[in-house]
C-alpha cells in the first residue's frame, strides 16, 4: 500500500520541478519581449519571480515527505517540462532528440516511482542522523565523492590545453555543479533537524555543533552547485553544460540517498532491477539533450533553434551556433 507521505512528496517534487521550468521559460519570455512588448515582459518576469520564490519551498517540503531517491528522480522531469513549455509559450520547435529524451525521462521517472511505491519516507531524530553520518557505507561514499569532486575542481582551474583538454574542462564544469548540488542528504538532514528539534535526552539540537555543520553544508551544496553551473554557462555551450549538470544532479541525488538513508535496502530483487533499469533510461534521456543537432529535411539543412539556460542564449542556423552571453539571471535547473 502506497504511504500518503510518499504520494505527497512525489506530488510536491513534480510541482517544484514544474515551477523551476516555469521560472526559466518565463525569464526568457520576458527577455524576448523586453523591447517589443514591455507589458508582456513585465508580467512574464512577475510569473518567473513568483516561481523562483516558490520552487525552493516546494523542494524542501518534498524532501521532508518523500524518499530522497524519489525526489532526485522528479528533478529529471525538468527536461520534459522545459520541452513542453518552450514549445507552447516560446514557440520553439523541438528536435527528434528532444522528444526521444523526454519520453525516456518519463519512462525512467515512472519506473523509479513504481519501484519505490512501498518505501516509507525516513524521519530521523538527531541521534539516528549522526549514526548515518558515521556509518562505514557513508564514509566510503564521502571519501570517493571528495576525491571525484576535488579532481573535477582541479580540472576546471587549469588553463593549459596540454594539461587538460578543452573538452575535459567542459565536462568538469557541468558534472562538478551537479555533483555538488546533488548532495540532497544535507538538505534533508537539515529539514529533519528543524522538524525534530529535540534530542533523546530532551536538549535542543541547536545546542550541538554538528547541527550547524549539517545546515552549513546544505547551504554550501545548494549555492555551490548553482555558482559552478553559472561559471560553466559563461565559458561554454549551454546546450551541453545544462543537461550535464542536470544528469549529475540526478545521479548524485539518487546515489547519496541510497547510501545515506539505505532507501533501496528494503526493495525486492525485482523492484531493485526496475529501479536500476529506470535510472539508466532516465539518465540516457537527459543525455540526449546534450547532442541536439537539429533535423535534416529535404536537403534544406538544419532547423533554426534557440535555446536559453540560465540567461545564455544561443541560435543555431545551419549547424553553426552564435552565442550571446548575458547576465545569468537564473542558472538553477
């Protein structure tokens, strides 16, 4: 039987992702009409700002009610929402890869939700939470993640082509932002600290130094992921950086939840296989968006497309992209 907290968390997660997509699309709509129709631009910016404010609130509520791995999967549906909203609001024509990727994301997210339907969301007290941070599985995960993120950070600061090829640095920017931002267990733990503010002995969790480390880590992870993403958008093609960021956001969000909360340990073998298959399908769908080449039709060349992620706008005509960098208003995916 599906737990009501699971259902509510799923709904809130999807709604939060939808708000994030509305934020991006309406920011672009406002920008496109800034000169030609200031009134539409004003209302579009109002809608975008409202969605920007509502999105983190819904994210935190979803993390409180839903398993972290399920919340991470709902973030992947942003690919689908972006595709639909861009088509109907911005009148952008999707390519075949856009459509295939959106279908794969929908299949993957549905499979993950189905496989985790019987998971009861975790609600920790302070003592149980600290035990999770000290578990051998999490310490191993933390060690591997620290090495991986440190390596990516080293690559991003290199300016020598002989040391780090340009393609490797571009990969590092996208994956680094998603890897940092995907540490959702810190946000979920912070929410648990606020919801269960007393220790077993009756004291306040805010008298414990560890509580401030956890909350500070959550803030650094959330802000750090967006900062790295925006630096990547300023330096490289947004059509690659943004989907790469989203892919690693989902990967690390799911993996860290599985390790920290051991959310997959109660799944049957069949449910676990469905989760793994659906997870791979969803990531492949997101990755489809990294290689948008347009559609050839009747020898007329590639279709003109416009894309905007976090304030960077690109126009592709005949396979050549001209980029115009602007102030990055919203790099959050």
